[in-house]
């Protein structure tokens, strides 16, 4: 099989080579071309009004659904949409808004702490830098990547459970850890598609290549896909679709 040109194989510990993508460069180009036609303007499903509320929403979404987070943050963001207002709200009152979200006590503590850090260390503005973001309380690499991508337009790859699963299932970016999958995806996805790639992959994993059973009949890349679980070879009609709204 043709190997993606110009893409060196990743090397793991003690010189061990990590798995390669099962797709040629031309196949990867075609996969993301189709995703781009299908969803020209992909949107994340966490509701937010500015970079700060996006950061809070993503931090709250760990081990929780976007639907559940949106239900809690709708009322919250109407009164606390800046670090100053969130800090003034306080941990106890914040907890009343997010009580339905998993691990809410620890998350409330972190949101108040990161609000204080943004005020004291960044003049009240969310930093557009991964290292600075990951130094904030409760902010990991995935959260930072989502914020950098959605709020600041940076071509980052935030590997959530959907992307990790389909990266391995499709053999597009096999890896044992999210970092390995992220590294491979960033290396193999054409630069002109990288800006929206993480949204395309998340939505594909959430609504088509589902965890329990992939909906291959609805898949626009069924003929290219190399997943062992694939049960249909005919791609779905390639028509643009409207950005998905958060499911109820």
C-alpha cells in the first residue's frame, strides 16, 4: 500500500516504531474532502458565548454528556460569563448550578480556581497558548486543544473517546493512548483540513461510526473504510448537511 509521502513513522520508546495509518495519502485526502462536503461548517455541541464560557463548558464536560452540560450552563452563563463574575458567584453557588453534572464538587472548585488564575495571571483573558491553558486548574491537554481550536482557530486535534475509538477502529490513526492518536492524526491529515478535522471526526463517531454498531449505510466513506466491523461498502449520498444542534 502506498505510504503517506513526507510523513515519517512515529518512533516510540527504545526505538520501537508505532503503528502506521492503514490509508494512503490519497485516501486520507479523499476521506476529509468528503467530510468537508458533508459538513462545510462543523460546530461543537457545547453551548458557550465567549472563550471563557467555552473553557468552563469543556472543563465541565469531562465524564459528562454535552447535553447535560448545556442544561446546567444555560442558566449559569446568563449570570456568570466572565472570570470576574464566576469568581464573585463563588464555589457554593456555582455548585448549585452544576449539581447535575458528574464530579460537580471538584469541578466547581476547579472552575473558581481557574477563574482566579485567569484574572491574576492573564488579565482576565483566556490565554491562546496550550502551555498556559494546561497550567490552569482542571485543564488538561484535550480541553486546551478544544479551546485553542474553537475559540482561537488553531488547527489542534482534541482526542476524545469518539476520536480515540474511530482512530483505532478505522485504522486511520491507531494508538494505545490519546496522545499517540493525536500525534498521528496531526501528522497525516492534510493541513488544509486540519482546522475542522477534530469536529468532523467527533461528529462521525457520535452519529455514524457509533460505539456499539457503526451505521455503515449512512457513512460517506464506506467504500474507503478499512474497519473490520464494516458491513456496507456503498457510501451514503454525499450531500451537505446543516450543522447539528445539541441533541435533546
